[in-house]
């Protein structure tokens, strides 16, 4: 049957209500959870993040230093390479100059030796020529002495004189 109870007699239960005790209890619980998170979660995570930030900064700094060193090494390498090229060019230049100087010395020595050989050959030719002339003179002298001896041995007539002269000339021609 229908039970009609008056509305004032039943306690009212509402779905939305504000209870100050529940609010205070919820706030205290939230504060406790916040403090727990702060000490056990936020601080360690913050420290980890700070360490990671420091590590990243150090890595960036190291990378910048390595880059600077690499650039310095590259510059030094390029300078050394340019210097080596200059030195190589200087060495080639000096070697060429020494080679040209040595070439001139060799040519001068060869010319001097050729001149010495020519002078010795001319001396030998002159000496051989003089020796040949001396031999011819000696032979002519012997022939003249021989002819004079023949002339002295016999009295000379015109025909004998011509015969002696022709004989002398024929003997000189064969020599």
C-alpha cells in the first residue's frame, strides 16, 4: 500500500552537499600527498633533470672545445701543408740551381780538359814535327858529308858533277 510519509518527516539526503569536515580532510590528504611527492618525487626528479642539464651543458661545452681544437688543428695542418709546399718549391729551386752550377762546372772542366788535351796534342805534333825535321836535317847532313867525301875522292868534271847532283837528289827523294 501506499505509504505516504510526509516529506518533512524523512531526512533529506541530497546528492550534492558541502561537508566542511570532508573538505578539510581532503585538503589535508592533498597536502600530505603533495609533500610526499615533493620530497620523494619532485626533488629526485629535479636533481636528475639538473644533472642531465649539467651533463648536456658539459657535452655541449666539450663539443665546442673539440670543434675549436679541430678547427685549430685544421688551420695548423693547412699552414703546415702550405709551408711544406713552399719548402718543397724552395728545395726544388735550390736543387735546380745546384744542378745548373754543377752542369757549368762539368762543362768548364770538360772544356779545360779538352784544351789541355789539344795543347798536349799540339805539343806532341810540334815535337814529332821537330824530331822529323831534325832527322831530315841529320840525313841531309849525312848525305852532304857523304857527297862531299865522294867529291873529295875524285876529281869532279862537269858530267861527274851533274851525276853526283842527280844521284844526291834521287837519294834525298827516296828518303
